[in-house]
C-alpha cells in the first residue's frame, strides 16, 4: 500500500488517540504536506525534532493497527463491497441463482468480519 495512503488511513482510524500536539504536527507534515523544516520553524524546534515526532506517531499508529486491525478489516470489507458492486453490474449477464449465491457468500463474510 502506498505509504501516504497507509498513513492517512491509520490517522483516520487512530489519530484521535494521539495527543493534540502530535495530531497537529502530524496533520501539518503528513496530511497537509508541509516540510519538516517549515513545521520546525513554526514550532520553534529542530527539523530533526519534527522528524522524530512523525516517526514516533507512525510507530504509535502502527502499534494500534497491529493490535486492533481496524484498517485491515476496513480494506477487506471495502474489497468485498466492490465485489458485490461488480456482481450487481453483471445482473442480466449471469443467472439469478449464481448471482444470489455469490452475493450471499460475500455478504456473509462481511457479517463475519463485523
């Protein structure tokens, strides 16, 4: 998964668990694409300090994901919903029994995830 996308998803799911200061700096650097140097100047700290804070935040967010697996589950469910949409787009091309069976199997696996 692309690193920025992964960081964004991790932040979306677990960002509220960071401190206000961590969230602010993380949003500026990762989400708003402000350079370490610009963020450091705004905060009155070194560029290295900002870099270390972002590394620490990434480690914290990845730690939450390794324990809770919310992003992994989200991506899995999203893929299954896309499969259902694809099947719905094939309505009329495949027989109704096959369509119903496949949608039922996919939706059952989604319910298991939840």
